[in-house]
């Protein structure tokens, strides 16, 4: 240590530079060699030893790395370079509490060191210890009286009140916030407030205490004007609304709208202020008309005096009409005829793609008859009929808008199948005309202007398929979408719909291609991952889906460290306005339902796909660090981060309830996650009963015999078994309904009903009893073995029967029930694969135990009268061998069924499809052939993978 401290600083840096350079470029092996070479010359150089630990960590040699880092940490280093390397290691290992300990020791040795105290503060930030943050920040302020440190302590007090462990107690919350306000008040009196972020924090503290008048006075005062001239206008809106000062808000908004005439958010606030003023002054005669007349006159003034037409004031006029009707006020008398206003808006802005959803905002406020009449008028106003075609892009966009609104008004659902087919043909021809006329010379990143015709056509064909319960129309729609994608490679709407249809038909290969084509990255993996990842489990590609899970999970694990650093940076730069935003973001990602579900499914996939010998499989299992007794999922904090609005829809508004659909699907996904998580923990408890859990890995090689278990050994398994049966009983009582599939854009059904339909509950409940009986040598073991064998036979029969049924459906409609059949087969093979893995582990343990016992002679008779003897281990081993032999036969039967599982046949021949598609002749031949080949290849890949899985399991149980 003394040698290290005595080294010349420049020499120190120069000798460590090769190690840093190699680590930076990812040459970890070379970095390890360089650090070891340096340690041979300078064995007390702690930074070199820490760098060696980091090199070992990145090489995956975790135990060596841990011991190396432990040695360095025990030396309690104080030099910055060593502390930084150790911090980096602990961040990678997600052992953030160790960084706190590290800097606590360093600060004790250098109490007034500003840099060390700052690092200690940030280490507390990472573990969200707000009380410790406050104490360290005050220490910093005493050592170096800087405003930043003082406000670190203030924000730490605020977070103790709103996010800390005592935040749920109203008195404590009030106390902390009052303390934070007094701290800032003291600073203001002393004239030490310096930055806009400090002013923001003071305003935030006042708002948290509902002290809106004080906040308004500060916001409009001289000090805030000097420090925080760029305070967002929304802050003024919020305070004026809370104070009920509607007149001042109204005047402020009028000024803002005069300056920026297309701010829809301002118009909504303006209308709200007008109606609130109306409530206040309604007792005065004549005021009612005056207030709303003034409002309408102002909107007309904006419309008439604007040099260019903007959507904002026209939308505000429609919103005023809608709100007046909702309040039983004479809207038509003041504003005019609603239909005429909509038509005027359509004529002005119908050539913009946003027009459809602008008009859709106001459709729920009118009757169905009025909606459909309005839709008809808009189609007439678009100027396109059965004998005319659009003359330019703008003309075409108006026609598209009118068609989309007519679907939203429910016109399509009332048409007959023949009319829908005619509409599909017309849409398809309009797409082809639009593409050839206006879509040829576009950039590769642009969407084709006529693409919405094809999207509407796909929705129409789905409607027909649902009515007829056949797949041929939907398959044709898929071919059309693939044709559009060739012409418009950047249209993500087409990719999303194609992905959905591929999943509906169980075509995993096509779905994966579309998902890869979407090129989803970063935060989209969380918000958009549901379109694919939720549908992967039980798709029949256990090892194939692992890559998709890995890329998704990699984002969550990597970004977790980044999210912590973002929060630390907001402190360093005193960006108080962004702190809560980053913290909420971190919590939403950490508790993402998709993240937790992918983690569980990935572990189940690994257990199902294990293909090595018993010891290799157990090593893989131990690396998963599953804790059966510990449910690590924070169920009450799970977050639904799905972006359901990314997939565009024009379905009838009166039949769509997006919020109800979100809630229903989220509730079912939570139940599915509970089933899968409990299955994983229950299965892990089977293994842990015979092999030491990860916390006691050393016992794995020492435990040679099986002895009758004390109650605590089996307590976890029995508790999980009760939870397993209890969960299934509760779910059956809940009687969840399958998600509606009325429209193409609706979410796919969850796996909940499939998991309840198949014998998961009985199989794993009986398997739990078998594991317990084998462990204790219970007298009813033979009976339990018979029961489990019957369950295995039942699962095998379901698998074979489903494949037979799928082959029979091929003669009728090979795609319509394809996904259901694939899920059933995959679920059956999942059950049997887990069972095979368990039997191999039990057999290995019993074989080892039996061999050990034959070498030992019994030293005493130890017979006790009245107590039944446990079944000998030799007999247990024989019963287990018989179970393995029976399982092998059942697996071979499944393999034979898979061998004759036919690829899905299309409901009609290709030439029939080509005639219906009416696309360009040079495209037709390759397009439909490519799509049908994708289905065939997907089936062959799935069958090959499932058969390889069965071969591995047959080999494992055949030993």
C-alpha cells in the first residue's frame, strides 16, 4: 500500500494504460495478462488488482473475480482510480450497496474530501436511500458551501416525503415537505437563490403542499422572472385552474392563441375556461349568451384573420358545438349545423392524413343514424364514384378519409358478404391506380399515398373471414399486404397487420420475418414487443424463440444501469425538473409486464430445451438462480407499457372500447404470468428437494444419500403445491371470457384458456406428490406412479389426437385452426419435456445413492414396531426406471405422430387466388408462391425442432 502511494503519479498512469486500453476495446484476455504482469512487479498495486477483477468479470470467471475484488475492497482503498474501477465492477454485478460501503470507508479516512463525498452521495442515489442522501449532502455543503449541495439536501428531503418509506403517512409527508420549504425560504431570505432549476424546485414544493396562491405569487414575482424567465406556460395554466381564476386564464389564453393559432391544447384550455366562467356567471341574466358568443366570435376572428388555414380554430369550433350540446345549450343556433361544420372541415383538411382522426373525435357525440348519413355525405363530397378516379394525391387522400370515416361510422358491418367482396375489389383497384399514378418516385423511407386503401381492404377481408369462419379471404389479404410491402418498404402499418395475420395462422417464420422487418429497437422493445413476444410461448419453437427473448431482455438489463446513471446525472447537473420523470421511467421499465413475462418464459424455455447430460443440465439450472420459496415479482407494481395505439384502426366507434380491451387483456396476461411463474417455482422446488439450491451449491457434490426428509425440507414444495391448485380453482371461478376477435386490430387471445383446458393442474399436482413420495419412500408410491403414468398417457393422447385433427382440417381449411393445434401440441410436449428432465435428475440421484449404500453394511437393526418402513431406495429406483421406460414409449408415440403431421394446405389452389388478386401478372406468380412457401417452411422448421426436442428427451430417459 505504501509502495502504491509512493509511486509517481505519471508512472502509475503509464503502467496501467495498456490494461485500460485493452478493456476499452473489449480485449479482456489481454487486459488480464497485462494486469497480472503488472502485479508481478507491484503486488501491492490495488488499482491493478481491481482491473484484474474487472477483466475476470468480463471473461465470465465470476468466482475468481469476486475473490479478487473482495481482497481489494478489504484494503479499504482511498485513491480515486481504484475506487472508480471497483464501482464499475459492482455496477456491472448490480451490487450497488457495496459501492456505498466502499465510499463510506474512503470518507472515514478523508472526512472533508469533496470528491469522495460527492461519489458517496451518488452511490446513495443509486440505492434510493434518501435519508442518507440528505445527510451526505449537508456534509458536502458544510465542507464546500455550494448551492448545488444545499439543494441536493432539499430534494432529498422532498423525496423522503413523496417517495420514501414514510411517504404513505400523511403527517410525515406534510412534515418533510414543510421542512423542504423552510430550507428554501431561508435561502431566499439570504438572497442565495441562483438558478432556474432552484426556482422550479421551490414552485414544485409549494404545489406538492397545495399552496397554489403562494406558488402563483412566486411565479409572477420579480425573483422568478429574473431566475426563471422560461417557465412553461402550462405551469401558469395549472395554477390559475387550481385557484379558480378563470377570467385571467381566459385572457391569457386569448393572448397566446393570437400569437400561436394552431395550438389545439390551448384551445381546449380556452374552451374549458369559457364554460367555467359560464357556470360562475349563469345567475346573471344574459351572461350565458355573452360568454359563449364572445368565445365563438373569438374563434371566428382567428379563422378569418389567419393568413393560412390552420386546423386548430376549426377543431375548436367543433369542440364548442360538442360541449354546448353536452350541456343542453343551443349549439346550432350559435355555432351552426354540426354536419355542415364537419363537411367544411373535411373540404379544407381532407387532403391531410390526420383528418380522419380529427373528425373521429366528434363522432361519438351524435347518433348512429346521423353518423351514417354524415359518412354518406362525405363520400359524395370526396368527388369519387364508381366511374371516376382521383386526379391527384390530395383528391385521393380525401377519398381515403371519407372511406375511413364511413367504416368508423359502422357502414361496413351492415354490408352483405357480396357487397364486402365488391368493396374489397374496388379498394384493391384504387390502391393499384394510386400506386401507379402517385407512388412511383418516392423515397424508400416514405409510405405510399395509396397504402391506406390496402389496409382498409385487409380489414374488410378479415370481416368476411370472421363471418364465414374460413381463412381463404384473410390469406388473400395477407398476399395483398405483402405486395404493398414490396412497393412501400417503410410502411410499418402493413408490417404490423401482416405480423398479426401470420400469428393468427400459426406461421412463426413469417411472423418472425415481419418482426425483424419492423426493426424494433430500444424503448420500442417494451412498448411494441407485445405484438410478437406475447405470442411466442407455446408456438412450437422452444429454442427458436430464445433469440427473440434474449434481445428483448438484453435491452432491459443493459438499460437498467443506464437509467440509474441518468438519475445520477440529473443530480450532478441539478436538473430537478427531470428527476421524477427519470425515476418514474426507471420504475415503469423495471416493473414492465413484458420484461417479467419474458424472463419467466425464457427460463421455462431453457428447462424444456435442456439437451445435455444430467450434470450439464443441472449446471444450467443452477445458473438460472431460481428461488422457489421467494416470489421475486412485485405483483402490485407491475406496469402495462404497451402502446396499443400504434396499430392504426378505423373500426366502428360504437363497437370499440379500447380501455376495456386493454384492461381485460392486461388482467388475463397477469393471470397467465402467475400460472407460468408458479409452474417455474414449483418445478424448481422438485429439483431443489434432491439437489441443493444455488445458495448451497457446495452440498451438491457432498450429499450422497437420501434420508427421510424433515418437514422443513418439503415445506416449500407443499406450500407451492397448495398455491398451484388454489390458483387454478380461483381462475375457474373467475370465468374469464376470451378476448373479442371481431376486428383485425383486436389483441390476440391470451393463453389463459388453453392453460386451463390442458391438464397442467392435475399433471403437476400429481407430480408433486410423486416427488414427495419418492423422497420419503411412502408406502403409496406405487399407486402414485400409476397415477402419473396415466397422466403422461393422457397428455400423449391429446398431442397425437390434436395432430390427427390438424391433418383432418387440412382437407377443409388448413389455416383456420392451425394456431390452436400448434399451441396444444407445444403445450403437451412442454409438459412431457419438463417431466423427462425431472425423471433424469431423480434417477441420477437415486442411482448415486443406491451405489453408495451397497458399499456400506448396516450397523444395526433399528427396527421400530408399529412404524411402517419406507420403501427401499432400490425399489424406488426400479419404479423410477419403469416410469422412464413408459415415458420413452409415449415420447416415441408423439414423435411418430409428428412425423406424419402435414404442412398446412391452402383452402384453394394458387391459380384461384391469382385470378382473385388481379394484380400485375409478373407479380402474381412469385408473390402468392412466396407466401405459401413461408407457411410450408415454417411448419417444417417447427416439426424438425419438436422432433429434435423429443429425440433429446428420449435419449435422456433412455439411459
